[in-house]
């Protein structure tokens, strides 16, 4: 990219890629603005234009340097500056097509003043002038206003990427084609968040196409602070790339003595997420750890000798903030194992004691379930044996390490093998030297576990002198130095041991020198550094973000809302939703009574089924889930759905341990379905196991979005609070790509075994059910816990349930209609429910089905949904017309030019196409090129030629059996071949890249492909409906309870936005198969005859179906021919 300036009429600055330009212009605020605070804020107009539109506009180069990225806007003393990256070097490539660059140079170009144009700045921030001029102007020459921020950003601790989201871990971002999207970044690691604040808001207002242009062209750059580096090495004969990426949070950023402990927003000082990634042409591996200051309110003075630690807030006042910090961590990472390395000496023991009290006292995060604590006095344990004594920590944490597992991915088969299910949070006083050495040790132990699991090395192999171990240790030593430089200004202590495994005399002398340097820097230099950090983060007094002026967007949006009927059409779709706790059964059965309760009179367009307990809920089955049970139910449901000649396609399966959700759609409606995704959240045993929790899917049907959540809440008649916590945890932590959450959908369904009970005495409930007096269902519903909770507004805010007229669905004796006769004699209850939210939904039926294969009864609900279709081509033409109208009406805006966001026809065949052939072929060296010949070297990979990949047989993970005296390590089970989490995601197409995607900016300036309308053409308007089919009514079923007036639960905060589900104690994780292909759309037909004979169960037919594998297509059952509107009794509104 390049940067241009135009002085024609009004001053404008443009950042230009190969095909587009981002144009900025300073705007004078109106004197009529009544808000005095606004008069102090700088205004800036921004527009995205095709590059060709800059022709003949008087633009010229503002700088001869190449622009590698735009990092935001900042206002200093009334001047608005555009921040850009002008110097960088490639330092890491975790996987092919993902490159990390270190920032070496940053320039700020003034938008509303030309005095700094074409001025060369020296190392002190002053303009470079001749000796003659310096004598005359020595006192009058000002320093560049952005010099301090420029110096901070150019100090080598900041990194960015032009091809992936550097703020997220590999496990969270996956191998998606569009992982760079600004929708997905984790804000706490984005150090230019303040500079980009308004620009991100501008981006959020754009349509999807314009957003994609901004992302793909690399205009918006996310900057992290931390460390990144890649080394090439060998594991035996297999060539691998080892990468560390480390990100420091800016939420409580600062230097050593200026930022300690926790703040009121539950952010801690020196919080760093570190990820080790190994990539080969066979497997990819990653393991994540975190570090952070002790999360209590404490300070430390700057005394040169033994600075005193002071705890500044009481235990009771600190506990809520402490809990918030760990709730945030457990939501994101799963169970957190705290490794506290503080000493038992007087200077640190008080912090350790307080830390332990908070963990023990917490009622929000339970010690032993959500958190684990290992206290290890590093100084004491290494006093006699040296730093090698730190290895005594491993036996104390090995069980957690094996339970948490690691992320692994099969490169050749493009599937996830396992995911990391928990995290180690390590701390000492500064979270630097001791912490780095211990994290390095844990990292190597986890890596060796992976290599042994996949039989790359044997358990008894001596690898301490192997090249990959040396490279691993070198990476961690470099990482420790960098993090220490950020926090203290010097390299890390103990780095000699980190690199070589032993402490030399030179290393000890070096540590002494660093300690003296730290005292000087911390006492005399850190104050100025802290001010620069605060300026970058927008924390200085009266500092405000540059405000963007965007009247055109408001005008166009307002006009489009009024003209929506010109590009919007409507249709209907029939939905069938079911839930069934199958109690671990694996016997084939005829599901027709559940899926076709009135025969073929109702053939839904969409079928979503939620199953619970598809595997038995025993400790062994939960930890070693048999995912073949999911396939069994897929086949049985598919056979039943396809019995009447209509073809149903399975588009998504999402399974988590004993929970599974199935999504079928009619073949002729499949092309209406887009963006199918799945997600899951574990809540069993504090989020560690999947016996309780939820699996969810979401998709778009036309332009209407749907979300289905299949949940299994905590059991027990009195555990209402636990069920409430389950709901909140699932609601906040289920998330899909581009940060979509449950509440971001037009139509939402919660179904499953929600485990809510009837609060009456068991004998009284059974008496009412036996007597069957008139209104007995309504009488019992008054004591239903779910009804009470919804009416109280504490769960499912805004959700409704259709009129409930069926008997309690739990608990039956297996194979009978008798309620539980065991010793426990559970109270009959409506544990199995389906509730919904959405103004476009009209319930048609809600009942149970008479299937006797479980101790629960299946429940179903039928809906008719209003579907919206948007013709994107018509909308685009109308949008362009509105822009042109605005342009004609406001010729004075921006020099008479159209102040539009996007003004181009993306379907124009003349538009440049995004293809490999159109890109210049550059001869570059890839950091992670596994195909070129080279030799092994100890130097960083960025200076190492690549090596030949070996055509070895793909390794397979081996089961790990514990010998006597060893801790048993859980086996890695390879699940069925998975699909990406989203249909929009594309796995790696080439495991071995020979193209360097980070060397030349020309490869980052990609032209988006011509975009065609993703919505189908407006559906044919259906003809007038005939008589309603049996089982349907024009009247909407009356919800028995609703709290629609209550506000929807707040959306999850950014830290938990891209959270993976907390884990069970095993490595493996399941990813669902890809959706089936789509076929042509047809209009919805609502035919049917109105007959009057009630349906009767056919036991003989049911028994015959059980014997058939697979079941044959049955003859039309004569008893279903005469069904009437009364056939579904619960249809009658109360």
C-alpha cells in the first residue's frame, strides 16, 4: 500500500491498495452544535473507494515508504494523525498462509495540517535540518507530536499479521479462510484498540461486502504486544516448525511498579497468553498457557532493597472482583490450574496466603472443580539443586496436564483430532523469571506427551540433547527476554538456564547486572514509559477518540428502511422440533409416532431434533464417549423421515459426549439454507464434562436466522439455582463465527431435558394424574418450576411455550406407561420441554409421543415460520441510486465528490477478479516451506532455508497405557472425520506451502471476487390455501407463560466471545460432518383433507418395524387416513 495526499479544494489523505482506497478528510464541527463536549472532539470523514476514482483528483505521494498497515487515528493538540506501519520484518509463520510480522517503523501523517508533510524526523523526534538552519531555528523547531507513541510502537515488542487474526489462539480461530475478520478479534490483546475505536464502529455499519473488502485489503490492522518467533527443526526424521506466539493484555498495562495486582474491572497486570505451535506436513499441535499478577489489590514500593508488598483492600471487598477474574478465565479456557511460585519468606507469604483464602472462600468458582491450586516455593525448592530442582513441580501437576490435553489437527485429512480443555495459570511476583522457566518446563512436558501419543518418540527416549528440544528452549528463552523487556526494561533473569539447561558463572553475573539495571529503570525511567503507554491506550486526562463524521450512512440506512418492500419478499416454512432423552438405548425402533404423529399429513421443511443421554451417564462412558451412538441415531431418524417419498438431507450434526442435535431439511428447500454452524458448552462437573451442557446449531433460511439449543440441565428437584446457572453459562458462552451469539438470531428454540420438576408432594401429583379430573394438567402446571422461573423473569427472558396439554414425560418404568416404581420413586414432572422466541413463529402443535423405549417420553412441537428473502441485486442498485441522489443534493461535500461507503457494481464482469493467476509471482522464501532442500541449523527460521519434507507414512496416535508406578494418561480417540465448524470455513488446501504470504504487500492487496446475490430469487407467491391439513389451526397456540417484556440477557463480554467449551478429562473433541448439498427451491404447499376419525396406536406395526433393519417403506396406515383437527388434542387453546 501507499499513502497519498490531495490539496484540491480540501485536504484529503488516502491509503491505497492495488484496487481500493481508504480516504480521510478532516471536518470542521458546526458552531451550532449544542453539546459542548463535542466541540473538543476532532471530526474525520472516511470513505472506501475504488482506486480508479482517485484519478484526476490531485493526489500525490505523501511518503516514499511502503505502507504495511493502517493502525488508527489519534488527535494530539488539535491535530489529527493517521497511524501507519512503515517498517516490518517477518519473524514467524505458525502454519502455512499465516505470517507474523514484527513492527520496526511507524509513521503518523497529519490529516488537518500540512506542516509535517515531507518532513524527515530524526531519532529524537525533531525535523532534520541543515547546520545553517539549526543555528537560527534551534529554539523554535518543535518535536513531532506523535514522537513518543511512534517510539513506543517501534521498539520491537509490537507485532501484526496481514493474513490471520493474531489476537486468537489456533484452536479458537481454526483453519478458516477468513480468520483475519475484524468481527472475531479479541479486544483485550488489540493494543491499537483506542486508535481504531471509531474506525471499527464505521466498519460495523457497513454491509457484509464492504466489510470483506476492508478485511481482505488489509486496511484495518490489529496490533498485539508480546512475542512471536519460529524455528525449523527435526523430530527424528520429520521436519517441523516450532512457533511461540505470546500476547500481553492492555487492560492493565504498565511498567513493573506502576501496574500490580488486579483492578476493579478484574484485569490483572502482566497478563500474557502464550501458545506453542508445532506444524509438520502430517500433524499440527498447539498448547496454551497464561500468566498474570496475583489477582488481589496490592502494591509494591520502589525501594532499592527489598521493596515492600502492601495489600490495599480487605478480603471481603476483594472477593467479588477476584471471582469475576476467574469466572472470565474459566469461561474462556475451562478449568484453571493455578501454579503459585511465590516464596514462603515474609516479603511474599502474605500474597500467597491471601491468594489461597480467596480460592478457598469463593462460591462462584469452586476449588477442586473450576480451579486447582499448586503452591511451589521456587526459591526454596531450587536452593540446593539449582534451577533443575524446579522439575519437582511436574509430578504435582501432571494429572491436570493430561486431563487438559492439547490441540491437535490432522493436516492430511484436514480434521481436528483433539482440543485443549483447560489451562495453567502461573505466577510469581513479577510473572517473569520464575514463571517463564516453569512455563517452559510445562510446555516441553506437554509437547513430549503429544510426541509420545503420536508415536513420534518413545516414552523412554532420551531427547534432552535433540535439536528440537534445544530449539524449544531457545524459543522460550527469547520469549522470556521479550516479555521481561516490556515489563521491566531488561532481559529475563535465569535465561542462561532456559537456553542451556544449566547456570554458568557468566549467566549468574549477567543476572546480577540485569537486577541493578532494573532498579535504575524502575525508579527513574518507568514514569515516562507509563505515560506513553497511557497515551497509546487513550487513558490520559481529557483524551478522546477521533470522531467519524458519516451523514451518508444515516441517510442511506433511513431511506432503505422505507423502501424495503422493493427488495424484500416473504414466504413460510414448516418446522418440526423434537426432544428425546433416550436413556442410553441402542435398540432400533419405529420413530413414526414421534416424527409423523399425524402421518404424512404434515411433512415439515425443517426438522431439528435434540437427543440427550445417547450414551449411558457413567464415569467411564463420559470420559471415553462412544460417538458411534450418534451415527446410530442419525441413520434411524433418516430412515424414518424418508419413508414417505420426500427426501430429507442431514445438514448438520453437533455432538458433545451424550448430547446430540440433528438438523434435516427437505432436499428441495436445501438451497435456501446458508451459514450452518455448530457450537457446544459443557456444564457438567463445573464445565469439565459433557454429561450436562448444550449443543447448538444456527443457520440462515433465506434472510431469516435460526438458532436451536439442545440442553441438558442439572438434575434434582431442589437444584433450581444450578439449572439457572446452567442456562446463564450456556447463553453467555455459546458463540459462532463472527461473534454471533444465541440472542443475535430472529428465531430461537431451546429444547431438551431441562430437568425442571413439579414442586408438589409426590403422592399428590400421582393422585392428580391417576384421577384425571378436568383441568388437572393446568392445576399441576401451577407448581411447575420452569413456568415459575419464566414468570419470575430469571431465566429464558422473552421466551414462550405453547399451550401444554400432555402428561408429565418423566419418569417412567422402561417399556411401560407406569411412572417410576423404583425405591427413589421420582415425582412425575415435565422435564422435557421446547420453548421458543421470535415474532415470526406460529406454533401449530405441542405434545408428547407414545414411545416406550426410554424412561422419558419424546416431545415434539410444530411451527409455521415467516421467512424473509432479500434480493441483494435490487438492494445494491437501490443503494447506489440513493448515494447518487445524496451526491446530487450535496455537491459541496468533500469537494463535490460523493461521500459514500462503497460505490461500485460488484457483479460487473469488468471488475478485477481475485485469483492466483492475477497476482504477481514473487520469488520469496517461506518461513514454513516444508518442500525446499536445506540443512539443519540452530539459527532462527527466518534466516534458515527450508528442508525437504519426508514422504513418510502418516503417524497415528497411540493409546497410552500406564505401567506400574506411572500415571495413566488418557487415550486420544480419533473421532469420525469432522467438518469445519462453519460451512463458510475452508480447511487448508495445501499442507506444504511454497509461497511466502508475508513478504510482499502486493500479496496482501487482494481484489475481492465478484459477489453474486446469496439469497434466492423471490419465491413464487403461493395460491390461496385450501382446507387446513389435520392437526393445524389458524389460531396461534396460547403461551401459558411469557416474560416478553423483560430485556434479553446481555451479550457476553469480549473475553468470553470466542470461548471454547470447558472440557472433559480426555483429549479428543468431535467436529460434525459437512452439510449436504442443496437443491432447487419450491414453493410451500399446504394441501390436505379434513377428516374426522381419531388415530389409534398400532402396536403390531411397531413391533414389525423393530425387526426390520433398515425398515422398509411402510404402506399408508389406514388409521391415519381419517385424522381431524382434533387429532392433536393440545391444539385447542386454553
